[in-house]
C-alpha cells in the first residue's frame, strides 16, 4: 500500500506545481480574466482532491497527517459539482495561502515513506 500512497502524494505535488506555474507572475485580475488559466487551475485542484480522497481509502494513517485534507476534498467537490458558482476569490485565496504548505507536506510525506521502505 505504501507505493500507492506515494503515487497519490506525487499527484498532489505535481498538480500543486502545475497550479503554481499557471499563476506565476499574474494578478488576481489576470486570473479572473483568463478562462483558460481558471480552468487549468480548477482542474488541477480537482486532481488534488481526488488524489487525497483516494489516499484516505488507501492509507488512512498518511491521510491523517495532511492538515485540511478533508476541506481540500470538499473544495474539490465544490469545483466539480458547483462549477457554475465557483468563487474565483476563494480559489485565489487557496492558491495564495494553502497550496504551498500542502505541497510541502505531501513532498515530506513522500520522503518519509521512501525512508521507511529503505
């Protein structure tokens, strides 16, 4: 199961990196005015939420070590099922405040799992 956990955590890291790349050097107004960037960011957040949801089933111990994991899954559900009412300010706030810590946590967990198997 540990290998599956690492794959799911890596999906979170890769999606976080893709979001960071998509918004690098742009303002909130730029974000709001670009449907393409918004769509890309939302898609990557959906991937993050789905990976964490799967992680909760595959390895509940690792899942429990991710702050706000349940809220992130809920955020994914909002993006998926309430797509016509997405609050761009909320998404931007998550990018600014939560994305980097989430990425760091998942990267650290990958390292930890690799060391446990060594």
